[in-house]
C-alpha cells in the first residue's frame, strides 16, 4: 500500500478466534474506537483492499492478552 491510497472494506481482525470489526465507510475526520477482549494470547490485524481490489493484511499487535482500546482516525478521505 502507498501513502494516500484509498482503502476499502477495512476490518480489524482478532486472531485466533477470527472475530472482526468492520470499519468501512467512515467520513473524513471520523474516529473509530474498538474495545478488544482477547480470549487468550491473540494478535490483531487490519485487513483491507486497495482501490484496485487487492487485499492487504497489516499486523497491529503481535501479542496481546489484556483488554485493549484501539482508536483509528481518518485524516482525509483517502485514508479509508
């Protein structure tokens, strides 16, 4: 992915249980908060597609056992 590239179908996914939170559709300047409760040792990824539909997965946290609050902000319309 490149800086400023439009992202589509943005999800935060918790592994190993596979629970996901859909973040698609935020307007410029929107803020999204997600409260994550891992079942056991977990990792958190962001999954999305670029403007041409190519899927991407980015690791956010590789190991988490405690509750976690994630906050994501859309700085401009091309972030999401």
